[in-house]
C-alpha cells in the first residue's frame, strides 16, 4: 500500500519523520526508504494546501491519503490530546452576505459544479478507509482562519486546511481520512495555553502503529 501523509507544518509531522527515518527528497516532500510512505508539507491554510496537493506531488499514485494536524475544539468539554476522525468538513468563512445573513458560496447556484463533491456545504468522507481507523470518534470540522470570528454551533472542531484536503481527495476519488489532535478549546483557552505537543505525540504514535502493521 502506497501511503501519503499530508501535514501543514513540519512540526506537526516531525515525530513521524524521525521515527520512519524519512529523507527530504523535494522542498516539500519526504519519503521513507523502509516503508511505502511519503509525507507532503503543504504550508498553512486553504490556498497553500490546494496548491501543494495539485503541484508538489501526484496524489493519484497513492492508495491512501491521511491528513494529520492539530485542531481547536468548539466543545469546551473536549480533552486536550484527543485524536478524532474528521468525517466531514466545510469552508466556513468563504461566502457572501445575503438578506438572510452569511451564505456559503457552495450553497449558491454560482458553484453548482461542486455539487458532486460538496453536499449542502459539507464535504463528506464516504471513502472506504482502513478498518484500523474505525474506532476513532468521528466529528464535524470547519476550515477557517479565525474560528472566533463567527459562530459554528453545529461544528466540533476547526481544521484550517481540512476541507481543502478532503475536496482534492474527493475530486480524485481517493481513499482518505483526516485525523486531528485537539490542542485547544476555542474561546476558553489563550494561545499561550495551547498544548501542541500532546496531540502531535498521540496521533503520531497512532499513525506509526498503523504504518508498522501494514509494512510490506
């Protein structure tokens, strides 16, 4: 199985890079010589993720794509370090002001061409990803740069790039999963109190276990 891991930053993937002994083969691409695994660093945000996935690597050659990274939770009862399967995501702050308030551009007739990829504003993971990940709790994500700027009452986590990742995977009809570790509670924790290391450690160990079990 050819696996592509996708992360916005090196910090969020550094444990996996070191554990698998991955070598940098391109400015944004790492590869393991002992596992059929590559890692793409896209940069932060929706435009960077879309651009990188389309230009820096041919994702069509991979059997499974996994997006990893930290996320903020809208649920104040969430536990820092929890790892989740973001089974749906959306572009939360890309819209227009209508007479009824903010309206996602993906709910308008102007973007009908996306209707096979985006369902009522949501990008759903309907791919047959490995059973290893089935035990992960599922959640609903939203990709935004400033999650505090708007209310997302029907959403569990903010992902910054997750919707872009899922959109490209859906376009190419790939098997994929978006895995996020909770680093902060939105609106309840200050940036100085964010815990990046715990979620990164937790999901890295989880991914490494999967890779080792599927090593060929």
